[in-house]
C-alpha cells in the first residue's frame, strides 16, 4: 500500500455501486427469472422469439437427458452462488481501506464552481496544455493515482498541464446551457491559460470534454495551438441507435424533475446509462469478489469505482441538450448542433488535431468516435488497444497513451520559451512528418481500422 493509499481510521462504508437498488434489482430479475422460466423453457413456451427458439430447442434436447428435479436444484445452487459472490464483492468494495489522498494542485483561476488546477506551477515558460473533462464525471480520473495520472505525467514530460475542474452545478450553473459552459466558462479558462503561457495553448478533451473542446478550437484558432479528442463521441447513432433514441425519449418523463431541481441527479444519470449494458456492474462485482483485497488489482478497482460513484449532476438545460439533442436527435453528426448560434462543423477546424479512438471502448463505441474522424480528414488518428477508461488509467496507459500523446504535443510548433507560433494551415499540417507512433488516416470516411 503506497503513501497515497493509506486508510484513515473510522472510515464510513461506501454507498456504491450507485444506484445500488437498481443493480440488485437487475441481478435479481435476471437470476431469479431463470428459475421461474425453467418450466416454460423445458415445455417449449410459445412466447419465445424465433431467434431464441432454435437455441432453446437444442438446450431442451440436452436437458431432457437430465432429471428435471436435479436440473432445478442445480439452477437454484448457481443462483445462490452468484448472489453470494455479488454481495461478497459489494461488501468488500464498500469496506475496502483504500482512500484517494493525493494532494490537490493549486487553483490558479476560478469562477462559480469551476476552477483551473495547475499541475506544474514552477514550470514557467513550459508549453501550456489545458485538459477538459466531462461535465458528468469528476475531473480527477485524469489524476486518479500517483501511478496512473495523465496530468502528472505531462508535468514530468516538460509541459504545464492545467485541469479544468467543473465540479457540481451551483445555483448559477443550474441555469447554464452548453453555450454558457463552452463559450463562457471554457472560453475564459482558455484566456487565462493563454495569459499564463504567453501564447497559444493545446486543448485536450476527454469523452464529453472532447465535444466541449471542439467549439473553441473552431472559433478561436488564434488561442489554440492544437486539439486532442480522447474517446470523444460524435455520431450517437452510429452503433445501437435504438438505445440512443430511448435515452432521448426518456426526456419528457424527466421534465418535472428538471424543472423542480434545476438539474439531473447523478443516480438518474447512472440509471439511464446502465441501460447500455445492464449487467456490467453485476459482472464487475462478481469478479471483484475473487480478488485479494490487498492486491494492486483490487486497489485499482476500488479507486476507479470510487470515481465512478462520485459523479456530478447535470444542469437542466444541459441535460435537455445532451439527452434530447445528442442522443435523441444525433445533432452533432447531422450538423444541427450549435454553440452561441454557430453550427459546429469539425471540417472547419484549422488547428493540428489528434483523435484517439480506443479499440475496446464500450462507453463511446468506436464507430461513434470515428464519425468525428470522417469529418476531420487532416487529423492524426491513434487507435490504442484499450477501453474507454483503461486508456487513461489502465496498466498500458503510459505506453499506449501518455507517451505518444506527449510526443504529439511536443511536435506542435512553438517559439522558444513555450510560446506557440501561428497555427499552420491544414495543408501544411497534413504534409508534415507524421510521428512514428501513428499513421495518418486515409480518406475512407471513417471506415476500416486506423491503427
């Protein structure tokens, strides 16, 4: 256990995984439902879909070779076994001694609930990099542990990384739209970063943060030296469009809550997105039950779950734009998303751009992120063999993301002292030497592998 992982005394049990009743209900309906369905399955219930019927017929033939009472008892034993593992895993997590105690970097600017954290305050003259996280998750996933911190890595690599910490909406932010966040808060944070470095800044957006970083890269090329989009969704209907539309369709039912609270609560957000993979949390905690609590793997699991369960509510109007617009109507990919009245067209971005699309991303399906690639043919594309979160905190994050990202940032044009020079045109950037760790994308409209 490292210094940052030393537990304090008399710690309270964690409340997660959030929302706990939802995950327990999903497990119960799935496993207990298998017991209830067993007689129907054995008797060839006509309600099964044709696609399922073929497989069930094969299983029924095998089950016919087994004593029905023995089969029923075996199913009951398996249900009890899985329930035991799930509750064991949840309790082990809730009472694990790990607590994140990394020292917080100084805030060099704040406005409302938002602040700008400086990870290299002594690095005067170093190239400034402004990192933009999602609005619905805490920023510290980019500084999760001393061993897995993109922010601290960039600081040791010779940059001056600044992390934009949105925090939860306060009274003022509950009235915000995406334009207020992007053209307002983010725009002023960029101005602060430019003043700090004496020139342009590089923008890095992670997940939803990539979408937030696109408009200022488009509107303020005089302030932005380069744009990095990490696992950024764009085409919300590229994969599982029916699920995206269902999220959008839930908006009318949420309206009374949005009007009353002025925000979409964390547990409601978690419930909506649990529908993308209902048994994901159950599988994770069943697996966690088998880990040694003192192992590095267990501590990494707890650190990540603590972050996942420490989400942020979404301002009401922002929730309407994201759920109804992004998910329901797919406004970004269809050219109907605008900020401050201006349509956001990635094809018009002139600054050097890097788009990172993890191969195993289950949160932002690669086809969704590749939709952005299709509209930015001059961008450099990286395809790490990792998942959405593993890309930034996993065991291979340093080699698969941190080092190549730092190399790309280092190659951005700048004058001595860290000041950026005038951004080259698309043609100049496209013809520049491509770093050895990536391949320049072909113009195939986002189709095919781009490793």
